[in-house]
C-alpha cells in the first residue's frame, strides 16, 4: 500500500526508488505507467491524470525482454519498425540510444553474446519509445534504462 505520497521529478533528473521487498516500489512504477489503477487518490504525470496505460512511459524490467533472434540494433528498432517508421529514421534513432547506453560496437551482436548488464542496457526500447511519445514498443516506461556505466543489473 502506498499512502500519502507526493513526488515531483524534474526533467532529466535521475531518481532511485529504494526500499525493502514488498514495500510498493513496483506498484508505484506500475501506477505511474498506468499499468495498475489507483484505488484511492490519483496519479498525475506531466499534468495529466493517469487512468490507463501511459503511452509516454515504458518499463524496463530486471529481466530482459530481448528477442534472441534479433541483434542489439534489431531489438532496439523493433518497436519503431512495427509502427511503420522508415528504416533510415528508426536506425538513426536506435543508434542514438545504443550509443547513449554504451553499446556502440555491439549493434550486430546477438543477446547470447552479451553480458547480463549489456543485455539490460540493450533492452532500452523504453528510451526510444519515450522519445517518440507513441504507444509502440514492448512495454511502458516508468523507470530509466539500466545503468549505462556499470555492468550490473537488477536486485
């Protein structure tokens, strides 16, 4: 249960949500992404009340959701490809986020050839989705992409 929470996050601010197991961290993220309805009160993101899946958010989970048969580039550009974005545009945008998370040089690598932390960073579809402000992609983003500096990941 989350009670009496007010949270303001500035643009480009990095936020960490810490707490013991079962304290509501995932629930909070799901509420922000619109994946769970608030039972009381309301969730407001960018001045808009969230009543269902929020197309300007996405979720990057601890367990990666990479397609094993696609390369890093193929995975990152999958959502835009399914949304009909032309190859040149989606490739340029995907490359921007691949570079952002430190995977340049691994664009043609398959997930099985990446470390766990690299796989986590390769699952940065949410960043690309958020930049589009559209509902395509595999998940809704409510947290940042995995740490682009450290090769860790998850709890």
